[in-house]
C-alpha cells in the first residue's frame, strides 16, 4: 500500500516537472495512436500541446487495448509512421563501433 500511495503523492511534483518540460516542444516526429472509445482524440490533443510534428491515428470502435482489439490497423499505422520517417530521413544512420570496456 505504501508504494501505491507514494505513486499518487508524487503527482504534484510530477505536474511541476511536466509543466517545466512542456515549455519546449518536441521537434521530432511523434505518433499519437489511440482508440476512439478510449480518449484517442484527447490523447492527440495532448500530444499537440507538447510536440510540433504530430501524426494522429484514432482507431474507430476501439477502446484502450488497441493492439489487441485492432492488431492489423495498429500495426499498419505504426509501419506507415515508421516508413514515412525512414523515407524522409536525409542521411543514413551510421554505425559507430563500440570500444570494449577496459580499452
């Protein structure tokens, strides 16, 4: 029970932290995906408050468990988003070799 109460007791500090962090909007692409019957539109509105480049997907007739309720639609949305980001990348990713510890 102590851990459960500590979680809720941390909310005032969490609100202060998020308020400060949200002063600078995210510039990277963000995907907001949610169910129509489980605040999908509200989640999208929240993401637009903290990010400039938001892609919104609200799955119709879907609740909280989007991947369980709509596996194909959820996966398709993820692949479209990730594919669009991959296609728009200006430079390929570069492999940076790691030096083993102790060297």
